[in-house]
C-alpha cells in the first residue's frame, strides 16, 4: 500500500514538474515572439503601439502607459485603456513622493501597489480613479532608467510576483526598442539639418550663380544691340537661354528636394514616380520606372532606398548629360534590388573616389542598411547604380 502511495506521489510530482516546464517554455516562446515584434520597426510611434499591444499578451491589464524621463520629469507618451486618453497623453509630472513612479525610477526596480488608492491619493482622482492594483516597471538601458511602464487593474491585489518578473523581462526588450527608435529619430533630425544646409549651399553655388550669369549676358546683349552688333548679341542671348535653362533645372530639383513626397504615406514606388515626373520629366529627359513586387517594404528600408535613388538621379541630372534615365525596383519576401541607369557620359569610378558626386554617402547608407552598392560606369557608356539588400526572414 505504501509503495502504491509513493508511486502516486512521484507521478503527481512528475506531472507538476512537466506542467511547470511546459509553462516556462510557453512563457519563453511568448517573450521571444514579443521581442521580435517590438523590435521590428524604428519608428517611435509604431514601437510604442507595439509595446502596449504585446504587453497585454505577457501581463494582462485594464490600462497601461509608457512614460519617458526628461529633465527629472516623466511624460506619458503612450497610453491604452483609459476612458479619456487625451487626459493622460502628454501629461508631465515631477519625480516626487506624491507619485509611486519616483521609487521605480530612483531605485531602478519594479514596484507593486496591491491597493493603489489606499497608498496614494492621486489614484482616487480622475483619470486614474479606476486603478486599484498598480505595477510600475523601469525601462533600463545600460543600467540607466530612461522611463517606465505602468500596468493597472480595476481590482486590488491583482498582480503577483510572476507578473513582476514577466513585466520586467518584457520591459528590458521594450527599453532597447525605444532607445533604438529614439536614436534613429535623432539621426533623422541631424540628417534633415544637414540636408537643409546642403540645399542652401547648392542654392548659392548653382542657382544664384546661374541667375548672376543670366544678368551679365542680358546686360552684354543689350549693349551690343545698342552698338548694332546683332550677331554677337545673338550669341550672348543663346548663352543666356542655356544658362537660364540650367538655372530652371536646378531650381526644380531644389524645390522638389525641399518638398519631397510623403514617402511613408505613398510608398517607395509612388515617391520615385513623383520624382521622375516632377524633375527629370520636366527637363526633357526620357524616363522609365519599372517595378516588380507587391506591397510595401519596412519604412526605414524604403527611406534608405529613396535617398540612394535620389542621389543617383541628382548625379545623372547634373553630370551625365543623359537622354534617358531608367529606375528599376524589384522586391520579394527575401530581397530587394534598386537600379538607377542612365545613357549619359559615364565616368571612371576609381578616378572620382573621394571627389564628391555623393558616391561615398550612397555607399555608406547602403552599408548601414546591411546592403551592397555597386557602381558600373565608364566614359561614354553611361552609368548604373545598383543596391542589393537581403531582407531578414
């Protein structure tokens, strides 16, 4: 009888261990899937939406928020589950003893309030009056708190130690995704400033100089006409026309670059088509856009490819003296390829290394994207700029 009881006890313990191991495996799989989803974009708003979506899979909540730290204040930059989200979003408050958030940020550790309304008066007021249980988890990057995630439940004593550990594991992944998105945003802002400065230089170097040339030719032609030298004046007028056309071409290019299409809204193919129609097409060049592949690419990939295409098109327009420009875009679930080809003068790629033309910036952008840039050109044979990129599964 004792042997049977021992066997039953062993069987029960084995079943418990098996169930516990299966649950641990399920949790690990969920956290891995969640990490992949949250890290799938570099757009901060998309990252925040994904964090709140995926957080509910890990630790169910009635309401939740993401708060980021700036100058010893926390700002709510994303929220879910509140009756009036506009009363929560954008709210900024100091780190003080009136809020439990201070303990989370200062200590760098999670905090549970089993009955939030009993612990802090702020939870008895709108828009937080529905909160009874509260869980705050820090967002840590290199042992530095950049903010926190809060999870709320309508009933007291709703969160346990397992919820804390799961939320903490999730927050570690979320913090990295947020930091990467913020760094990407900062890089984009820096690139925008650099682009404005470049456009200002080009406005001075090309358009302003061309307009000055037009003025000189016009004045010279007027003097020659007064002197009766019609043939020489006619030659100056032809020079004036050519210079004015160059200025018009450069101005169209600069205006387009100042107000490019909304890439995120229209997509890469439509943005390339708009560029060809607005700039190259209006200068008399024959253009062709060939696209193979359905759907959209990730935003950061579309943006990188567009910038490379833009630089290649600018070079062809300014230097190639081409009659036709062809842009070819092909993509599927595994890879993407972009090619900008012209039938212009061509050049020796080795001879122009380090001499501008944007080749270095295109190659650097391709490298940062994880792709490869190829330049195929020789004098008199046109130019092809190719970008090949393998997509992550």
